[in-house]
C-alpha cells in the first residue's frame, strides 16, 4: 500500500505540470493579452490610450517576455503560493479569490453530500423493487432530472419564488452580510440560502447517480453468488448488504475524481443566474478578458481537484471492492 501511494503521488507531479502547460497555452492561444483587450475597449469608448503606460505595465508584469519565460515565472510563483496578479481587479489573485473560494467549497461539498444522500436510498429501492409503481415513478423523476438543464431549473425557481411568494432566492447570504466579516450570523445566513443552489446544481448529478446505482445493483442481484445465497436462506437484508450493494457502490467512489470538478465548473451558469458569490462567474469573466493569472489559478484548482479525487477514489475502491488489487498484474 505504501509503495502504491508513493508511486501515485510521484505520478501526480508530472501530470499537474502537463496540465499547467496546457492551461497556459490555451489561455494564451487567443491573439493579444489582457492589456491589448483593455486598450481596445478604451479606444472603442473614445478614450485616449497612453502607449508608454501600456508598455510599462506589459514589462512590469512580464507580458513582453517569451511564452516559456512567462510560463516558468507563473509556475515558480504557484509553487510558492503566489497565484499572480489579477489585471481586471487590480489586486493579487489571493486577495481577489477571498471568500469566493470558501463559498465554492461549501456549495460543492453540500451538493456532493446531497447527491449521495438522496441517490443512495432511491437507487437501492428502485433496484430491489424493479418494475414496481415506485420504481416507475422514481425512474420518471430521474429522467426528468437528467433532461432539465440546471440553469433552467434555477430560472423556474426564481420566477415562482418571486411571483407566488414575493421573495428573492438569489445569492448565498443576506445583503447585509456580503462585505461583513465572518460571524455566526453570517454563517447561519449562508446555511439558510444554501439549499436552493444545492438542489439546483445537484439535481442532474443525483438523477444520473440513481440510474447508475440501480443498473449496477440489478446486475449484481442477478449473479450466481446472490442466487446461491438466497437459496441457502440468507436474510434478504444481509444478502443485499454483504456483497451486491458493496460492489454496486463502485460508481459512487469512482466518480469522486470527476464529481468534484464537475460540481465546481458545472455551476458557472447557475451561479450567474442565482447571483452566487462563488468562483464560477469570476472564472467566466477572467476567461473572457484574458486575465491570465486569475483564470489559470482557477483552472489549476480544478485540475488539482481532479487528480486528487482520482487518487482518493482509487484508494477507496481498493478498500471497498475485494476484487481490486493495488498492485495490478505485478504480483502474477
């Protein structure tokens, strides 16, 4: 186990380096940079642009250097915990992110918990009561959840909350707490507003997880060892939990690597619709304006979530499923 963990940790380093290079090249692919875009906007508004000032800013932030020099400087700064400077906000990226990253983590963790808590019992019920009225109803709701875009569900909830209840469900806290320091009152306000984005963002993931768990569990329940255990008179509950359910939980664990970044990145449009102060809208604006350091830091954060999630899911799968061995074919 120790050797496998060290090997995977060693592999993560070149993986993140390759991802960082791809992120940097993709952000730099459009012609120009943030300052070029900024100059074009000023000129379109009829304002004067000082070329000397633009050249000074480009030299100050290293935008006049070759791409490989800019990449090395960016990576070296990231390794030291410096995410760079946001041109659009005129502040270091560490200060710009601020509470947004914390709120993003809170929303993402709550959404993942919602997906697991809701899909787990529903998937088990649908598999153990196949073709029943409840199975058909839950299957219909699952397809409905998969077919409904998250942003459309957010718009519908906004409309009904405003028209029928006269309240606004946008944001993650009351306006009075937006720029206030953290306190118990602010935390409680976040919890009061959290359930709307969690339901909106987690609906599609919950529906998909229900379908996968139901299909996997149905497949396991029809295998020979389950039929043999049933013939020997094992109690249905013990027979279900002992092996079929344990093996059918593989998609729950295997999806950790993709679920974390999907929840963060997939909530961008929902965050815009619901006016959530998370990293999603900021990432979208940073990509539009070619704010390289801000966009690159966000994308590297998603990459780190993916790599770390896959690593954790592999370890958890080895513990959950006795058929999986960390050594692969090395011991044959």
